[in-house]
């Protein structure tokens, strides 16, 4: 069954990792996908993969932290597609370091991309969703936003802020039958985790009851559940996908 047949999904950070997995998962069940990435090369690469699944795809190179760039992208989406059914705010960066050594630039870069980027895209499509009286917003946070992590105060703050942001949006749009939810991944095998050394990976695995890292498909499956028919009465919630790490 094509759960998302002919729906339009906008996925930020779609150029790799979790965003790519979500874009392809949605396309596999019928969605047409707007692939947003910081670089034209990455966004077009995933758009081609979506087209290879027989769906329409649009590639957009956008810095989600740039309000004007996001506004222009949103206007183009509406001009090309006419509507948006699903928005996945997944774009994210890290600039790790102990707080006492953290620069203003590293703090601002993480907050502007991870939190303000979600604000920019959600704001641009807010009226669209409200007017349609239908839509799904899915924001990708992290277990770090729930429990913190040494050396990631900026990342933890941005991901925790995303949860409060989503719950507020959920209340603002609930009367319009638009849902807004959060997925909080644990440690997922992506480019961001591939650089971890063996000792650190071993220590992380000790914290995960299931004893293994998740995959992008695990997060994409959760996103599909929230975006599909079975997620229609779920809003303002945090779905933790972490192998039992946070209980």
C-alpha cells in the first residue's frame, strides 16, 4: 500500500544520513519529495535516487539558517507543487567542545541550523498547513536533547529547544488537524558517527540495552508512521528511537 501516494514531502538535511533515508522511505510509499540540502550536489544526488523510485523530486540547495533563502525556497515549492503535505525538519550540525572553550560562533552555528532552521521552514509553511486543514510536521531532535551530553551543550540546547518548539506548534495547529511531533534518535550510524574512535563507540554501546547502533532506516520508519494514516491522532509527542538508551 502506498501510504503517502502523491503527497508532497519537504525534507531538510536530505543530502545524506537520516534525511536521505527519510526521503527515500517516503518516496518508496508514494510521496514526491523536495530534497533540501546545503549543497546542490547532495540535494540533486538524493533527488535522482527518488526519481529512480518512480517519484517526482525537486533538489534545493538551501542554508536553513538563512531566513531569506528559506522564504525563497518555500515560495518555489508552492509555485512548483501547489501544496505541502509533510515537512521534516532534519537539517543539523555539530560543533562540539567543552563549554568553557566554546566560542560564540560555535554556539550560534548550531543553534541557527538546528533550531532556527526548523523555525524558518515551519513558519513559511504554517499558513499553508492551516489553510489546507491538513499536514504533518516532523522535527528530528536527539536523545542528547533529553539527557544532555558533555561537550555538546550547544547541540543539546538546540535539540531540547526543538522539543518545546514542536509542542507549541502542535497546540497552535491542532484545531486545523495538522500534527507536529518530534523524533529523538539515539546513536545512529551516519557520517556524523562514523568518525568516532573504537573506544568511544564501545563505551557508547554499553549505554544501549540493545547493544547496537540504529540505522537511518530505523528513524525513517518512525517518520513514516507519524506521516502516514496511523499518525493522524498523534501530536505534540516525542518518539524516542534509541535501542532503549533513554527509559
